[in-house]
């Protein structure tokens, strides 16, 4: 097991010896972020084979993750060491925040052993610093107009460096700002705690910030720190919304007061909050930093992926997100022959106009085992299982020659357009909405199938209460 050390203030020089020369712009690698959020993520560090490795608890849960190792060269050779450390904690290896290059290192060195996924809500917004300093050209005209209105309305406004005597005012403004926000309460309370840690060690963490005053009152404040030698990360930005334009002017003036060596500014993620996404996009990022998660696959997942790709020809970009987000061994029915996964289907819980609905997904049989009735056997078992647990209907989408006739013989009926709703927008259909036409096996015959369009909404409650896995071996 690797000896990881909790992140302390005195560790800053050692950690930044790796992060400052790095070209990785990920906001999670800013030392101040690691330290200030340690109460939630329990971040710890170790040096392994010439690389800095950060281990943390994902979302504050019991699941542990490892940030992409930071250092020179190829980190793939230390992956087995990280895997052993994860296994010592009774977990699989999860590597978080991978760049494209980092993902490719793992993919090349550990072929078929990992699934990769990314979350749009967790992508960092990276801006050219000069764009935020100068707001040039027509596309920034609305921002310049906003600032002009602010300066016209508050001609006595002033910009001040954020210093300790202003911390109490900032916390008061933060409390006011938070009280006006509905939802995301836990995230906002955690942010307040992170701010308190930041203010308690502001100078030691290398934090810098700025404030806007209007009419003698604090209208906005912000602060951040370096991610690497050329990228600055804005950790916090708050404004009193009664001062129209306060967010816009603090953004520009703070960027103007940063050292010129910072050519990029990271304004972190939007967390999937639509209003925040619009605001960040309105500043025209130079890029959004896609951050991949790599998950070391169990043997059953490797077998599912191989059979899926043989049967359907889907690429990693589709199969990996399914495995990471929705696959569960306990929601799969499988037939094994000679220790090989010969046939499978997945029973996914949805709600629909039909009531409690199970979507039969990914029905596949390996070429070497076709013609033996394995899929029919699994479909019959699926029907029995779903009847016993009180489901209202089974639904599937035939996508292939002769499949409608095949499923009709098993009692499936109808030809309904389908619309899926899932938290992450995952496409459970064929990839072409016009071909997403469902057949239904009603499990309660007293309810007629009369819908014109079937709306399937992912049922998270049912997903967390899965049935035992069932495998037939021979």
C-alpha cells in the first residue's frame, strides 16, 4: 500500500514542484483548491516513480479516486501500483481528471482494461487572459456595454486588492448571495467552508483577490491562485446582484491586475447549472477542458464490452459510458458456455405511461453460440422475473432484420415512437431517433397499450434496488 500524506500547508513547495511546470490546466491541481476542500475530499499526496499522485474521496463519498499523475514522461508504468493501492482499500482503480494525452497513455499501455468517460458538467472553462482583460471585438460588446452602465450608475466605484481586513465583509456578502440561491444547498455550504479555510491561510496559500466598492459598500469580490506557471484559476467570484454589472466589472478588473505571465485563466466548471453555463459561455472560452475518468474493468465488464462490440459494432465512445454509468452485473441476465459469455441482456428500470417499466437493452449472442435459443431463454427469464417483482411492462427496440417477428412470437406488440429521459442525456436508443420504435410486452393485461409516444424516464430509485444477477452456465 502506498503511504499517502494528508495535504498540509508545508507541503505546498513539494507539490508545486510538480504542478507549476506542468501543462495541465485542471483547476483541481491548484494547491489552494486541494487544501481548502480537504475537509470534503480528504485529499492526500505521494511521490511515486517520479510522479506526484493525489488520492481523494470522490464527491466526499467512500469511493476513492486518483488524479492524473503529474510529472515528466509516461505515467502508465505506475498504474499497477495505483491499482494495488485501490485494491488494498477494497476498491477498483478510478483515475480522475485525465487529459486526452493521459487517457491515451493508459489506453495504449493497458489495452482493454479500462473504460473511459467524461462529464460535460465538470469541464473547466479556460480563457485567454487578454480576452478577459481587454474584452476585444464585437463579440465582447455586450460585456463592455454592461461595464459602461455600471460605471455610469456608480461613478464613485473603486477596485481594491483583497486583504485580510476585508474578509469579514466578503463573508457577509457570501452569506447574502447564498441566501438568494435555491437548490444546491449542500454545495454552497461546502463552498462557504472552503472560503473560511482560504481566508484563514490566504497568504500562505498564494491566494490573490480583488474587490469592487460602489457607494462605499462592497459590491463584488473574487480570489484565486495559480494552477501552473501560466494558468491562473479563479476559485471564487461573488457579487451583490443589486449592483447590475458587478460580476462583469470584477471579472475584467481582476484579470487586469493579474501578472502578465498568466496567459490563461481557468474559471472552473458549470456543474451542469444551466444559468452558470450560459454565463461562462458568454465570455467565449478558448476551450473547455474535457476531463476523463478511467475505471479499471472487472472481468464481467470486459466480457460484456467484447460481446457488445462483436454484436453491435459500437465504439468505445458509446460502450464505455454505458459501462461506467448504467451497467450493473445485478441488472444483467447472462448465459455462459464453457466459461465464456455467450448471450446477455440488460434490464434497465424506467418509469413510463405504462407504469413501472423495464427496458430490455443490449440483447446479444456471440456468433459462435447463435441458433441455440439462448436469447429466447434469457427473454423468457426476464419476463418471469419482471412479473414476479410487479413490473407493469417490458419494452424493447428491435433494430435488425426479422427482429420484430422474433419478438412478436414472445408476446411483444406495437410499434411506438420512444423518447428517453436520463440525467446525463445518454442515448438508450439506436442512435437515430426515427428508428427508435418500441415493442411492448404488457405484464398487466387489464391495461391496454394506447399511447402514441412512449416516454421512458430513468428510474433512479429502482436502479438503486437491483435484483440479484442471474447467469446460466454450461
